[in-house]
């Protein structure tokens, strides 16, 4: 008898809000792979996975979930993954990474599943429908299935194909919109135009899918920041997605955009410029009912979030609160935020002890390495979360 498989393949990333989802890899890497700012799949070839491979992975995830439920029964926890069960599972070094990830998923009980990697709607529609049907049948406890895709791919998918995929069990699509400015999209080799983003957004929504659009503050650099902010808002106003998620630009040495930073042809925004860009962006969102989330560690202002249109004043106030801080306090906030100590400007008043510690750290770095040293320290802290 063949032993039951207790591990399966997983990809390198998922959106921040899918951290507690079951992660299953439907395709490998990105079929476009040219965006200048993207560090994720460079040097790795895109590959479709076969239906048989994916089914085997789904079965392996099921085997793991059943085995973990059995461990829970043995420990008297009635099949639930309690603190005791999770620590028993995680402390066993024999378990694979995928085994552990199923345990964590069961512990959080989100009922959510995220399909990796970058562009799963590129799969043949019949294969996608077969996989989703199999997934839903094998895991009836799953309540939401989400994936990444590219706007360009969505515009090539017939409307009835998207509906079939929706009916087979896909609930939500995350799109990397990044910008609504054609100049920025072209500069960054995104491989899509603003109009194609709008068309893709409409198609997904018309097919009954929830749509989550990722926007990248800072992507226009110092030359195109205003156009980036205004045009991105304008495109989102035309789409009215369910979610708008902010994930700010960072430029680690391994991305192609880094060469342009080095030769001076691309100038990054400072944090203060970024705050102003976000203010202009939010100000220009108009007539949409989207939920805005700023849930990525790379974002300076986490509390620029809420449901439009009602929370727009609150979001603008979050930016204003940062902009109206005296300069030394802005620096304390930036260091605290990037180091994970603060989530909101309000934390400065709530936590004077941490503020004092950060001030003395800033003084020390300034004495040793000047203001440049402080900026370097902040950049290093943010880049740790890429
Ligand atoms: S489409 Fe997405 S995953 Fe692919 S290179 Fe661009 S940003 Fe990266």
C-alpha cells in the first residue's frame, strides 16, 4: 500500500491578509515576470502545474488535516486545534513546512484558502473549474477561495469563463494594479494599460467575483508622484473594487529598478513625500464604496484604512496627524513604525517610554553617522519586511 502523502508544494508569497489561509500552489511563479519593482519570481521560470499534480497536493493537505484532527482527538480536544494541539504539532521536527502550515490554518479557523502563485487565471478554464470543484469537495470546511491574477490575463478570458470559475468556487481575485497612470505602468514594465486594468476590474465584478486591487504608493518616484496618485484614484473610481490595498514601493538591490536608483534616473519619495502622495490619492477617490486597507508592514501609515465613502475624513485625518507632527516627532514615529513599535501616530502620545528610547537611539546614530545614518537605519528596518 502506498503511504499517504503528508506534504505538498507551496509558493513563496501570499498577500498579508491571507497569512492565516490554507496555501495551495496552482501555478509556479509569474508568466510576465518583468515588473521592474518586483523581487519575487526573478530568475524563476513560469510553469503550469498539471491537474494530477494539484489534485495530489489537495489530497495531501486533506490527509494532513485529518491526521491533525486525529492528534486532537487523542489529546482529548475533540478534533479542534487548540493551543495544546498546535504546540504538539509544531514541536515535532519531523513535520514538513506544508504540514505545519495546515496546522496553523486549522488553529486560526479562518476557513480561507489562497491559491498561489502570481496569475492563476492563466490556467485553462476547464482545468481551473475541475481544480476548484475538487478542492471544494475535498475541503467542505473552506468558506472562501482567493487567488492572484493579472489584469492582462483577465481581459483575455471570456465573460462566461470567469462566471464558470466563480461558480466552481473562486470567490475573490487580488490584482496588482500598482498604478492607474499609463506613464508609470510603462516605466515599470507592468505590461498592462490603465484601460486594461479598468476592463479587467469590470469583468471580474460582473462575473460575481470580489475584487481586491493592490496600489503601490511611491511607484511614480519624485517625477511622477502626483500623476500616479491622481490617475490611480481615477482608475479606481471607474472600477469601484471591493478592496483597495496599499503596499508601498521598496527597492531592494535584487530588483531591476535598483539600477535606476543607482544611476539617478529614478528618485524615491521620502516618507514625507509619500504621506503627501497618499493624501492626494485618498482625496481623489470619489464615488466608490471600496474598503481601503493599509495592512502591509512596508506602509508608513497603517491607519489610512476604512470603508469609503464614510471613512474618507478619518483616513485624511490619519495623514494630517502625521504631517502636522513637529519634525523631531515625525522622525521618532518613522523609526518606531519601521521598527514595529508603533502602528499609528496616536501611539506617540500613548507610549512616552518607547518614544524616549527611540529618541536616544536616534541621537546616538546621529552622533555616530549623522542624519544619513538615521535614514539608512530606517531603510534597513523597512527592507527587512520585504
Ligand atoms: S505581474 Fe506581479 S508577480 Fe509578475 S513581475 Fe509583475 S508584480 Fe511581479
